[in-house]
């Protein structure tokens, strides 16, 4: 099997290292143009990311330092409703528990943060062993965790792993994509012609390969907010021991929201906003004020983005990953998760375990589930600026949840997460009287189907 990956960012190199690790005899090539700048919006992952690194053979201590990585046990939502909400990775209670959250309303002195260690023993930010200091609503005393990381440094690290595994890395600019009714036939540059059995499009929003073979436009659900820009800057630690938290923080602003991601070297920050409601100059001023950044230590840069996703991310002999496949928005750090899911399940397509359309249907449902959850967060806000009081269409899942308190379809987040959010942001706990067991989680659905996840 010959695979060509067009694009050398995190998603491209995750694809390359995965396939070369799992299939050492395959020929895996990454073609990347050095004319494309590396500008990254988000720097955060979900817990499944650790399994990917473990599959490559790297424990935390083997890669985190090189990527300025720290641990993450959830997302703290500030200003999204009546109270703060800490979206922990571990909560998934039964819908028949009356109110498991009355003692777990998360504030800055959260029950869920990890225990700091001394500087000399500090494991790139915070101790991996997680110690809840309040009422424990878990079977284990350890919480699931993801990571904050420098995505540019992570891409460089993966490229190094790829070289060790035998991935072929080519710096070149593709001028022509030749294709027919069967898919891509070859890629042409001034240096040569490249051909493969399967092509992976990791070219970002330009979607160089998918734009040639897909007959369907990128799906843009009405429920997705009209966000189209991210302003990115960095913030220097003043007191690292106090500011370095094991969580991402998402705070509402007048035309969107800002993130704070504590890396080991500094804090990654940014403002996701709609240019329909605010200018770039106004966004920068508001962001710096929200962050308390009066020194202007870092010059921000702006990344335009396009919300939406392909209903079919794999067409003929091309599969899209990363931003090429789709992007809802960075609120729940879904981009690297979707890349991991796509390449792990694509493996089943390439080895004949399942069909391409079945694979596409699963990825489409996952994108839809993320859209349901992420967009519904905006409906809790009590802000009065035009961005927040505009008409907000609901997805079918959100409509059913708001009207009945029951999730009616496939979803990624457990029903307990929806209930925790309802309680923390709206101070209302919706109790389900349904006798049915919890709906299956994504992993349970995948494990019950023809897929196999390499763990």
C-alpha cells in the first residue's frame, strides 16, 4: 500500500506516523510546502490523545517536554450562564440520579484540579496523579486527562518520529492534481510526479485534494454560530504556580469567546469572534482587557477560518483529515480528536474490515454530535450584545434535549455531561424518568460495530 499525505501539520504527521507504525511495510509519504506558514489556533486535546501517543510508543515523559505540554482534566466555562461550569472528562452519571451535582458546582477552587508538585519534580506542569479534594462522584480516585500542547512543536516532534519510522518527507509545492472518475491519479510539481493507492488531504481549509473528488459542498449547519476569525496571542506567566492550571478556560466576550491554555512555557490565548459584530482592532482591545494584558508583550495574529464539515470525508481514493475534513470551532478541542478517529477508522477501510460509506456515516454522526453539543452552549448565555441575542437555530438533538431532558440519538458526550451543564449554567436539573439504560457512548458504538480501535 502506497499512501501520500498532502500537508505537514499536526494532522498530516499524525496520519503518517500512525500508518507507518501500524503498517511498517507500507510506503508512507508526506508532501509539504514550505511556503505555507505554521499558524495554530488551538493547543488542546481530549483524553483519547494519550492512547495515540502510547500506540506510537511514547509515554508522557518522552514527548511532553519537547512540546511544552501540561495536563488537562477539563474545560472551565466562565460567563456562559448563571454560574461557571467545569466540563470534566470523567462525569457520566445515570439519568436516574436525582441531583449528583449539588456539591460539585465547580469554581476556581475546583474539586477536580490536580495536586501541584515542586518545581524540580514537576512533570511538565502538573502531576499526572489527579487528586479530587471534594466529594468524589467517581469509581476511581484518578480522573481521565488530556493535554495542552504547543501544536507547532508537536508537529515538529511527530516529523522526527516519522523519520525514525521511515516515513518519506518531501518539501514540494503541488501545481496540478490529476484525477478521473476513479479518484486522484497523481500529483504534479515542478520537481516530479507523485502517485499512490490512497491520498490523505491534510492541506487545511484549501482542501486541495477533496475539492477535486467531492461532489458535495462543505456542510454548514445553521446552528453553528457565525464565527469566522481567531485572534491568537501568548501571555507570559507572572506567577506560574498560581496560573498554571490543569484545565482550559473559555470566557465569553462581546462577539464570541476567548480561550486561555496554560502551556509550560507560557499561556496560549485567543479570541474566537465574528467579524460581522466586531472589528479586528476592537477584538484585540477587548481580548487584552479580558486577559489583563497591558504590557503588549506579544503581537497577535489573525487566522480566518471556515466552519463546516464534509458529510463524506472519504471519497474514492481520497480521505480528508484535520481542517480539510471539517472544523466546527475550537470550543471543545475536537480537531485532533477527529483526526485521530478518522485515521484509526480509515485503517479499517484500507484493510477491508468495513466499507467506505459506513466509515463516512460514522464520522458524519460524530461531527453532528459535536455540532449539537458545542452550539447548544451558546443558548445558555445571558449576555445582551447583538452576537448573543441573535436568532440561534437549534439542532434536532438540542431541541429534544431542551424540551424533554432526553438525548434521542447518537452522541459523543455522555448524558451526564449534558445534565451537569444544565445544572451549573442554568441551575436547573432535568430528571429523566425513562427506564431505558444510558444511550451508548461513541466508543461503545464503535466497539459494537465492524471497527477495531488499536489501543
